[in-house]
C-alpha cells in the first residue's frame, strides 16, 4: 500500500513567528519565567573534550530502589582499559545532587577483539534514550566497525554501528530484550546497502514498558520499496535520522512511527509509518519540506498539544534561513485533524540567523499543569545558546514562548544542543528538563509547582460621605480595608506553607496622573509612603484563607469630590532564601510560583456621595451646548455672527483682512424637563469644554461678555487643543457664554472648510457626545495692483535697421521700464505656489514686427524662504548685449536715478508735447487685437504686504519708422493681473488687474539734429573719387587721351605785302570767289580767277596755286 503524502508546508501562510532573539533582548538575562527554576539549576560536568552532553536523557528507576538519574552521553570519552583504542565514548549516569562532578561512567563495553572489530572513535553515547520510569535505557555507538580478514589483502571494515540495551538499574542482562544489538550485522555490506548503516544514530524508546508492541520493527529493504512519493525517500535521504512514535497519529489508539529524512529531495521530509502483519514499517504519510537544504526532519517530537486525543507533530528544520528577514532555523507545528494530514497547514516558528533553532526538540509533558502538553526547542548558537519553552493550549501551540533559558545565565556555550524532558525526576509531580551542550556540561532545570491564588478586597463604607466624619480622632473621614487570600495547587497533596507579600496603593489613578493622592494610610510600614500600606499573610495549606486589615484617612479640603478613589492591591510570592546544602544532604525542594494566567493585581473603587446631586446623591447633570457659531470680530468685545448659506446650516467665512475669527459658545446646565427637575440638571462637577481645532486655526485667547464668567482656557503647545474649565461644579441652572479667539494664520488658498470639534466633559453622571461646528471658507484677497512706466513718453527716430544688425540693446531704440506693484492690505497668505502675477507684454504688432523688445524681468518679494521668483518665459530671446551703463546702474541701485527717470539714458528725454500733438491716432493693445503679446508669469509663493515686478524693455525703433512715421502719436498698452491655478473654487480676487499706457511720438528734433552723419558723406565722396579714378583708368587704357598725328609736310612761309587801294575794290567786287584769310589775316580768293600771291622776291607764294606745300614754318 502506497503512502499518502501530506500537504506541502509551502501552502502554509508565509508567516514566520520570530520570537527568540526579539524576546531575548527584552527579557532579563537567563530566563523570563515561567516555572522552570533557573536559580536552583543542577549543573553536571564531564571530562574536557569528551563532548559530555552531546546526548541526554532523564531516567527514573523503580527497582531495586527508586532513584532518578541524569543520563549523559560523551561520545569522545577516553577508552577504558582493554578496549585497545584511544577514544571510544561512553555513557555517564549522574545522581540528583548539588555536586557538579559526581557522574560515573556506566560499565557496558569492556574489552575488544581487534580481529573482528574496532572501537576507536565508535562514538558510544552518541544517543541515549530512556523508556520512562522503570523502563529500559538504550545507548548506541553508530561508528562501531565490524572487521573481517584483518591484515589480509581482502580485509573489510564495515561501519555498522551497534546499540546497548540496559535494564532500569543501568545494568546489562543476558535476557532476550537486553544486551548488545547489531541489526546491520550479517546483511549485505555493499555501499548502496548496509555497509555504512551507522545503526543507533537515534532510536525510539518512548513506548510504554507495559505496551504489547514491545517488538523490533524495520522498514522495507531498498529492493522492496513501493512506488510513489514514499519510495523516492529510499536512497540517500537519511531516512531514520530522527525518529519518534505515538498513538493517535493516523488512527486512534494505534501506534505509529515517525521518521525524518532531512536530505529527501534536497528539502527534507517526514514519514509516518505503520506496522504491517510482517512487523515491517510501511510509509503511510509523507510531509515535505519547503526550502532547499533546510534540514526539514532533522528533529521530531510527537505530542498532543491541544488535548483533543490526537497526537500532533513538531518538525525541526535547523538550516532554514530567510536572508531578507534575517531568520535562521525553523520549527513546523502540524496540528492533527482527526488523523487526516492532507491539507494541514503548519505553523512555522523561526529563530535568529545562524542560531540552529530547531536542532533539538523535546516533549516536556504538562509542565505547568494546565492540561496541555508543552514543548522545548533548542537553539545552541543563538548567542551562548537558548532553549525556548512553548505552552500548548486548546488552539494549539502558543506562539509566544513562556520562558527562554539562556546559556549565558549558567555559563555554558552551545547550550541547548540536546534536550530531554517529560519526566518528573525530583518527585514534585511536575516534569523537568535536562539540557545538554557541546561544552562538556549538562544542566537540569526543575519545574516549580504552580499556585493559583484567590484574593478579595472588602471596603467599608462603600461610599464616602464628606458630611459624616467617622474617624476616631478628628473630623476626617476614614475607610476600612480588608484583603483576604487563599490558594490551590496541583496535585492536591502538594500543600506547602506559603507567604504572600501584598501592597495596597491608595488613589492610584490620581497619582499616575501626577496629582497628589487624597488618602493617607494610618496603619502602614515604616518604609511605606503615605498612600501605601503593605503586609504579609501566611497560608499554611491549600484552601487556607487568611486576611489582613488596614485603614486610610481622607485628606482635608478635598477639591475632587466626584472622581472615585481607586485602591490597587498587588501581591507576590515570598521567595525563600537559598541555603547552601551540606555534602550528603538531599536535594532541596524548589519553591512554588504564581500562575502566569492569573493576574496578581486587583482594583477597587470608593465613590463619594455627591452634594448638589438630588436626593439619590447621584449627580445627573445636563450640560448642553446651546450655541456654537462662528463670528467676525468687530471690536475687542463685540462680535457679529457670520452669514449662513442658503440652507441656514453652515456659516460662510470670507477671509480678507481679518487675522482672527471668533467662536461663540453658550453652555447651560438646566433640567431637560422643567416639569421633572429632579430627573437631571444636577451640579456638573469638573465641567469642561474640550475643543479640537483643525490645522488651519490656532487658539489665541478667550473673551466673555461678563468678565466674571470668563472661563479658564488652556491650550497645548501647538494651540490645536483647548481645555476650558466651566466650573467645579457648574451649578444647576447655570449658563455661561464666551468667545474663543482663533487665529486664521494657518488658512491657505487650499482651505475650503473650517471644522471645530467640541466635547463637553464632566465627572457627573451624563453621556456626552462630540459636536462639530463648520464654516465654508471663501478667501477674498484685498489686493491692489498698480503699474508705472518709466518714462511714460517715448520717441522714435533715426534710420531703419534689420534684426540681424542688432548687437546690443542700444541698437534697438528707446528704453522703458515697467514696475507692477501688488499690495496686500490683508494678512499674509501662503498660496502653496498656485498664484501667479502675469504681465501681458506687447512684443509684436499685428503683422509680426517687433514692438517692445523685453530685456529683463525681475520679481521682488512674493517668495517664501529659500525660493526664487523665476518668471517664465525668459526675456531677451535674441541674446543681445545688455548696456553696461544700465547694468552698472541696476547694480548700484542709485536712488537719484529713480527720482529722475530722464537720466536713465540721454536719448530718452521728456519732451513737451502740445495738446494737439497728444491726440492719439493709434492704440497698440493686445486686448484689441492691434498687437501680439507674450505673457510673463511669475509665481507668488506668499502674498505678503507687497511684491514688485520689474520689466525692462526697448522700443523697436525700426518698426515705428517703417510703420508709424506718419502718425502723430501712438499709445502702447501693457496689462498685468493675478491668476490662481488651483482646483479650489473658493478664492475671490477683486481689483486684481491694471493697465499701463505709454505714449510714443516721432522725435522731429532728433531727425534735424542728426541729418546725414559725416561719415556717410565722407564715404560717399571717397566712393565717387574711386569711381572717377576707375573711369579715367579705363578711358586711358582705351586711348581716349592719345593726340592725333599727321604726315610730315613743308610748312609754307608767308610774307606780308601791301595791297594797293585800288586793288582792294577788286576784292570786294569779286563775289563769286572764296575769300581766304592769310596767316596774317588777309583774305585771299581761291578758284580759277584767283591770282597767286607773290612773295617778297616776286615769285608766287608756296601754296597759292592750290597745291600743298611741304616744309616747316
């Protein structure tokens, strides 16, 4: 039959209850109680280096005489004579005594046959178990070697291990059920079978000696493994590394065995086995681990933790770790569901990193006698080692350990490596705990009997009547107190004499509040304060009832006459002094302890008979808050209610300039039914009004119409909570009206509602409930915005220049400066960065040409601490050079420049303009569509008294020369306003805008004065001369200036002759001829009738005949 696998613990909730290191840091060193006695722990020491304490067991023999033993394994103990080895290990038995070194070695393994065996390092004592009172003891040596053919070639050595079964008196008998056991001897010795079986690493002996199942069982051989999950655990899983047994695991009253396999599937597993008819152990349930290499199954414990008749299972996984949560070691608690393990989600308890929490487990039995089994968990590497005690309950294991035992308290390291419990060895009917270590030491912690104490407090009189003094001496009031005690314990035969020390504390609550107690105990100890009385009662046996009496006196002139006097009783068990036992004396009994499940304190209240509280002496007041409304403060003592909304339920508060607001409150104490005044309306003692304010309001003071009715009001440090004393008492029929003055400095533009919680309080009998007063907030900002242009008149002149020709701001045109001032006449208001000051800057005319070029924008004021008023977008997008004179002026901030704005720049002057010239022809305004604007937005982090925005710009001269040279005047409009970017709709802005005009004129004087620059004339003349020179050069190259030349000829010579007069008439009459002029000016006639001119010698003159003449003159 195949095993049925249980639910994987990974399905459990991923909660790890880390309590070891956490509690260890909070608790006192050594242990925090419960009932394991740390002060009287018994310590046993072995020989150094023997690993004394590696395994431990509690044992109680009944024959031949009753005696209890502490059995301790020491697997590295030195060998006995004749064992032919150095270290063989051994088992030690320690009596219950105060001596630390009185353990003796049990003589169970003498001699050795080296031809058949080797006992060197056989680790005898690696495990030890007791079957209980009168039962057998088993101890093993898991590294015992069986040898064959020693000193021969085929010599074999098989580490089969062996165990010794001892009788209850620690002796070895030769009967069938005793002696030496070698279960692996004679079985196949291959490495995959039993050649290294190491028998005896752990075993089960908790079967009762009277149980019929006193047989030897074994699991199936590897070759006979059944298929399924259980069959996967056969090889290399370390099945049997830990074992336990119990009835009620799967079936009621049927014995089952549990075996751990910490290497199964690299995560570990636990197998529940049942016996079959052939006395074989068959897997039935498999529980798998959740983490790789966690060692799940390293240790086991079977116990009925919730006392439901079914055995529960506790599994240790000491190698579990969780890096992110710094956990180390885990213990899984599986609660049995009526024999069904499928679907069971374990509870996981975790230890601190590297603590090996869970390496050892022990069932303690019912250590506190509450009806539920308890367990112990060892963590040997948590500091010097710790042992955690967990109690069982009806719901299972209690995740908070009831006690933590520490190795530091007993001076032992690796404390808690081995555990053994569940057996009462000192005879007080409470099971004890034996703890082993790797430090050659073991410690026994005995359980202390638990006492359940009953206590009562009797008071006379039950109520204090201040008008009836009852003290024997004086006129004061006295109260008698009686306290009575008794106890019970388990078992009923346990009945020691018990001493209880008790303390009565008077007026505890008032003293804890730091007030002076109102009582003084008359019968008190010499060391007791006035408000306390102490005593001791001796209880001789169970159910013995013993009482103690005392008395206190009420102080005179008590003001608090209504609040009850609380008397607190506290008691504790008187611990007897430890006496050093003489050698040979018996073990002293452990002292009892009070039950941890029962409180050791009790409160009792003594009330006053109230005055002014009617015939029944019970004050039933009727405090009513009849008026609670917000008011505006007109004068110091005059207030006006705020207007209400349309529904008449909520006040409307407009925050403008008022720094405070008033809250009118009227409180009365009148009977609710005038026809039955005795029903209520009694005096209200310690009447108070508790006021809780929102973060936007702070308490400032209190005012009353009648100064005599002004209450005393006190606030906390941040003025958010106010307590007003209305009277002690506030008499029947009283009425009080007053005003709380609340500061509004905390209101922001995000505040939409004011809500104040009011609660009346009194120590009289009345149920009071809080009342809320609300007001809707409208934030009205009394802001005024003004603008100024410096100068207010600008002039353009000069020549037209393109944008690319602009290198500095002086190339643009006339300079202008705008100042926009935001004034707040009200209180300073934090705007949380959602308010902005905007200026609409006309930077272009409608066709896209430059109009006013922005050079610089600065915001002064309006910023919170550590904040800068950075406006966007950035000006001066052309990155023009800033005029050095302007920069120096701004840096020096000379006041005379502000007083005389005409000195900002010589070219910008105030010009007297006649009324006719001031006639506007064109207005350039973005709101009218005649200009294009860029909006500079500057955040205002706080509305303080004033914030000033400075904007420097330049008039684009070229645009005005091109577009408006024929216009007499222009008006350029700059607009500014405040906007709020917020989802809150309760912000009202009034008069939060302004218009700043600037007049622009053509400057005629500048045009005349400037004319044509001289350098232009010079350049023109030079250019003309250059052109002339080029023309002359060209004409010269073309020969224009070369003189014409003729062929050489004889120049005729002429001679002057005198023509007679008579001949002159002849010339005049010859009209048909051509008159020629001679070189000297005489005409001559050419033609056929012309006469040759004769020279002086009478010959004709050359050329006179019409032929050319050659020669020179």
